[in-house]
């Protein structure tokens, strides 16, 4: 309270400053310094700053649409966000929230659930009404998880053993707000790093652990953040990979099947058809990236971009190929009555079944096997030829995970680092994601996950909780151990939520 130290003429300005700072605290951004560069903010932080700005303007009669405002927000602060949304509503505004967070769904006045599945298998209204009537939605996956009919089960046993086990230890971590801490990361397990927003999770894992291992194991990458040294069972690791939500490609020619190398096999399959052999078509003839079979007008993009000098560019469907991206003679080549455009327009699940039926063709079987991994990580709904630029962050991350599952060499031990992989994921998708991560671990790898979602935390073998608060009051190790032990820790906000929500029962 600065009001006693200023003259009355400045009091009005001071009250306005304090009011706006309170709005930032209300949306869980109390840990951000006032001189923080906007370019360093995460998507969730930027969205919540915009939300605080809207709240400070005191507008009424407005429609606010928020796309997953809980991104990057710890469950400790979710109630603060809910209170802010209710304040906007109470001012006379309409608030529409696209969200997967259980607490925010339960706090809604009206719920619209769309499904039943995703992509081509979705698009229908499965339920509309209040939370109390959700049990009536018999075909809704959301309803089944909220009512407990379906759930993400706890692991049958925790693999972490405090008396033994290999690990990597970071000594004297001091990057950003980390308080000279020493942390051990177990190998061959799933370790989840938790803590309130700004507690130092990204600094520890993405700022120090990943670059330090990349330099030590692969002799590449950026300089790690400030720390003393890293040691432990480094010889047991062959590599380190970070599985983030950055785009797998920005070109309209880039797509999921090209990223997992399945498109190479599809092009080979079409080049092996009788008409292709007669015409001398090679696999490159069915590529978007080389001249030959692609449409010469749009260069295989299916669209023509018209640059407007003073306005946004206009995108038009290519008149030459009608958006089919290939020449007519290319489309005459068919495999089981489907041309290359038909194949690329299939969903992953449809294509997996289509190629899997041709059990006598080794190339087709190989394609089906690769596509099955995309289904395994919950991406059975996306189209094979869907441009990478249209994929969400969560979809990009899971395509990378599928690629790692396919390319992994037997006998190699890699540490995979995931940064909030549940962003944009429904309960049902989180269940599939956990199965894919466990598949990596079952093959002798290590998973380190930065996460707030309690469904991921409860399934961890080992949890490292940072905090206790964010910013200057963060950067300490609050707890390290199993989820059951964490639920017993009274100093941990994460443990408190696990205990009160009943997700995990405290260890006796």
C-alpha cells in the first residue's frame, strides 16, 4: 500500500496502477517482473495478460472467446482464473471458453460438448446443458470421464526405488530463479517435474538438463544455463530428445505422413503400379516437391496465393488441378481404385485399414504399420495429406512422438523430454499419450515430463516438485519422490491438490 506516501493529486493514478497489477495477480501472473520482455512470454501467459487488460477496461455487453486459458497454469491458480472469468460475466459480458481443464468445465454455467471423436469422426453436439445434467449424456466421452464411468487408471506399481537405480544429477543449478539446487533425474522411468507457474521447471529441464546432455552426449546445441556440473550414469545414455509443440513444418507441402516417412512408401507403391511402369513414372513423380507429376500451376500446393499490396493475401483454389495438387495423368494411376489424391484425403485410421487389408503386399503392410503408430498416439482422425501448418501444438508434439517410436533403434537408451504435452488434450487423448510414453519406457528409454495436469502427475514413477511459489519465491525443491508421498507433503501445492481431489491417496 503506497497511498500514504503520495500526495492526493497522484492518488487516482496510483489506484489505477494498483488495480491493473491486482488483475495480473488474479490471473496467476504475480511472479512476472514488470520489465519482462513480451517476446519471452508463453502463449498462456500472453493470453492471461490480454484477459487482465480486458478486465481492467470494465467493458460490458461484450463477447469474450478464450482458447484454453489454463495453458501453463498450475491447479493452485485455476480457481483464480475461474474468478476472473466470473467477474467478466458479472460485468454483463458473455464468456465462451474452449477448455479441457476439469475444474473450469465444472465451473461453467453452460457446457457444449462436441464429438464423439476428433477430426472426421467429430463435429456433432454430444451434450448441451448444465454440469448437473451431464450424466444424461450417454454418448459423451467428456461426461464419462467427469462422472467416473471412464478414468485414467493409476499404475499398478511405481518403478522408482530410492535405494538403487541409475540417474543423472544436476549440481548447483542457478539459472534464472533456481536457488543453487542439486537434482537427481532417475533413468528408465517417467519423471514428472511439477510446480506452480514460474517455479523454475523450464529453467531446470529445458535451460540446463537438455542443453547439458546435448553437449555431453552429442557435442551439439546451445550453452546450458548456469550450474556447477552434471554427472551420474551418463554412459548409460545414447542421446537426448526434446519433444515440444513447435511445428513439424510450415509449408503446405509438409504433412504428417511425410514426417514419419510413410509417404516415401506410398509413393513407391504407386510407382510400382502397372500404369506407372508403362509410363516410366518414378516415386518422385508422386511428390509435391519435384516437377513431374505435381500440378505445374500451383507447384503441388493445391492453392494459389494472391498477394495484395495493402490488404491480407488472398488464397484461391488452383483452377488447373481444382485443389487436387497433381496432374490429371498422375491421378490416372490407381492402387486398389484409389489415386494419390484419394489416399492423401483419407484419415489415418481409414488409411491404416485400407493398406492393412493388402496383406500380400509388403509395402502396403509397412505403410499400415507406420500409420498404426499415429493412431497409437491418438491421431487417427487427421488426414494423411493435411498441411503441417494447420496442425495444433499438441498434434505436432504427438507426431514427433510417433516418429520417435518408429525410428527408435533397439538397444539404444534415449532421454525424451516433454514440455506440457497435455496442452490441448482431452482426458481420452491423455490416456493415449500416457500409453505412448510408457511404450518408450518399456523399450528402455527415459521420459522427463514438465506438467501441471494431475492425470499425468498421478501416473509418474517419480515426481520433482519445485517452488514453493513462482518468481523470486520459487526455485527450490519442495519435494522429490512418488505421487503417494507427494500427496502427503503439506508444503506442496501440487501435493495438496492430489490429496484433496482424491487423484492419489497419501502414503501411510
